[in-house]
């Protein structure tokens, strides 16, 4: 199942949306690097950026996931406490599409 942008099909916005989606693999790589380095501050920053960007590009469910992860990270003391949730979020990011259904 894909996660389709609410802006899919908007011809004026299509190039920007495609650009955003094309950058997701790089953002996932940054998340992976932050996880490997146990860099919680970087994870927070990436999630905060994705929270706003996903909302702006028409992915409210991903915005909600990023927001929930931000809250979890702020309340947990160990990366192990929320690593599996980050992995699920990455899986969701991989489902993003700009193709209208």
C-alpha cells in the first residue's frame, strides 16, 4: 500500500512534490546514520524537519507519525526505547508517492 500525497494530481505542484519524494532516500540515509551513531539530537532534528515537510507536501499521516516520534524521543532516555518506532517510520516514508490513485 502506498501513502499518496493529498496534493497528488495537482499539476502546478507536481514538480515540487516529485522533488521532495526524490529526496526521501537521502533523508532515510541520514536517519540510518543518526541511528548508527546513537545521535538522538540529530534524530530529533530530522524528525522535526520531516514533520513540517510532510505536512506541507500533503502527507498528514506522516506528519502525525513524526510528531509522535518527537514526543517519544523527548520522553525516553535510550535509543533502544524508540529504535523500532523509527524503523517503522522509515518503512512508512518508503511508501510515499505522488501518483494519484
